[in-house]
C-alpha cells in the first residue's frame, strides 16, 4: 500500500546545538512513517546535540551542511524549535537562504515553537497567518505576520505550532501539507 509521502525528501534544518529533541524526532518519525526520506541539515557536518528543554538530550548524525544543499534538493522543510536553535540559524546566511528557498519555490514548510525566528530573518512571514511559542508573537507581528494562539495553523503550505504539546496535531497537519506538495500562494514576497 502506498504511503502519503512515498519518494519525498524532507529537510530538517537545525543548528548543531540547541534543537528541542521531541520537535525534531516526532516530525521525523511522522514523515518517515509515511514513506518520506528525512535528512538532517545543519550549519556544519558531524553530530547535532539535541536538548530536552535545558538538559542535553541525544546526539544525531548530520546528513548535510546547509551550504552544500539547496531547496531544489527537497520536497519540504521542517524547522524544529528550541530557543537556541533558531536563534543560531537566523544568524547564518546559508541557513536563512536555504529556508527562504522553499518559499521561493512554493514548497511546504512546517515550523514549531521558536522556529519562526529563522523565517522572520528570511523575510517570508509578511502577510502570513501562523503561530509560535508565545514569546515570539511580537517579533512575528513586527515582521508583518498575523499571529494567533492556536494548536496548529496552516497558511498555503506553511504549517506552524506553538510547543511540544501540539506535536500530534502538528505532525498530522505537516504530513497532509507535505503530501499536497507545492502551493501556488506559498511563494516569498518580493
């Protein structure tokens, strides 16, 4: 029986340290269970150190350095949270460009918790409806987003959620959006 994401490649963009482990592993497991090939992309090669809030979690092998891949190589993007993770990513030009590339190509993107900080830096949230960890709402509104406090928000291929408690709804919705593929209105603003 065919699975919803058979043959799709999904990039998971995370800093080498600071990603919230469950926000990486649960979406990873969800896309893999539906037949996709998830790949971990970071600002360097080697291992990624995940965290369970402020405590060190597991390490994960990084598949590719972000400077060696592009949105062309993938069907969708997941940006997990954790406070330090997106704060580091938004200062890396390759990571910001990589994330923006998915919007330029109208490919689906899923982001949770503090992850939208990278999208603010990529200037792709203007006019979009999304949610995040509550402390980001002012940053998102200042960047032109329409922020709402909901478990999961979808806006033309952009799936967002607030926190680890939202992961079941987040994972179900990102699988649905990734199965749909490109969204004509997903494109980045000029």
